[in-house]
C-alpha cells in the first residue's frame, strides 16, 4: 500500500502576545479619589471683618467731625448774636485786722475784703456757686474765706464782702522769716487774692453747664501792721485781676 504524502503543514504562527501592564499598588489619591469631596475655597471672613471695622471707624470719624462742625457753627452764631464777655473783678479794699506769729511758727490772721464784680453783658446772666477765697503772700496761704452764691444780672455791678481768716495755721520757719522780713521792708507785705468758683450762664431761659473760673488779683501791698485801735489798710491802686476759665478734661484741669 502506497504511502500517502500530505502537504507539509505550516507551523501555526502564534499571535503576538500582548504585553500586560505591570501591576503597581494604587496611590492614596487613587484610593480616596471617589470618596474625597471636591475642594471649595473658603470665604475670607477676616477680610470681611476688617472691611467692616474700617467702615465703622470711618463712620465714627465722620460723625465726630460733623458734630464738631455743628458745634462750631452754633458757637459762631451765638457769639455774633450775643457778643459774650467774661465778667470782671477788682479789689475795692482790703484791711488787715490781725497778723500774729507764735513761737512755734503758727499764724493767726484776719482780713476784711471787698471785691467789685461786673457783668458787662446785655443779654447774659451769670449764676455763681459759692466762691472760695484765699490770700497769699509769696505763695504762702495766710487766710481763707467763702463768698456765698449769688446771681449776677445783666449789665450789673455787685459788691462782694468777705472775711478772710486763719487760726493757728502751722507754717515753716523759713516762711515765717520771709513774712516778717517783708513786713519790715519799705515796699511792704505783697498780697495776692485768689477766687475759685463755678458759674452757669443763663440766656433766653436756658442755662449752660457749670464752668470753672479762677480769679487772680495781684499788686496789693500792706505797708504797716495793724494796731489795737485801727487795722492796716492795704494799697490796692495797682491791683489787677485776671479771670481764667478752667475746664476739666478727665483727670486734668485746663
């Protein structure tokens, strides 16, 4: 039996093997990418709060400036219409009744003081609190007194009388020596009168808040000592009084 010859079978060509991707472990970003919420920028609260603070500060400054402008305008209108003037004071007479020094540097003094107060305004009335009066010699307080409160009318002149005294006030030996030297000198004992009080201004039935004033009178001299029969009269011809307005701002008085 003859052998059958089959055609030579071509070897099957193997399909090219596809290279498989190497397996790497997943990163954290890949693991949580599906569950992690999307990023949303947060609002800038600090910037908003700062802008609000700045706007509030600007409004406060604007209101303060507006109030200052209104007050300045009202003050200017008040001055133009009423022409206010400060009251004036002058020492009419001062008599030294007693001035004694004890061996232990204690002072006993007594004065009679007359002061003339003038209100030059035609439309303003002054309402005074009680006045505290002090008499000084070389900045040494040698007598104190009080003038009761009073109302000072328009275009009015008022005579104020007060008794000033000091009983057993202790002084330093240097102060006593200076006072005795001034008494014996030809120029005499220099004196200063100081008044402190508060005053209200009344206009058209309205009253302003109380304003502090201080009156300082200088140029007064006593050239002789009092005797048992007559007091020593001080020279007041050169006396000049100055009125200062004293405004208290917090802890300071200006």
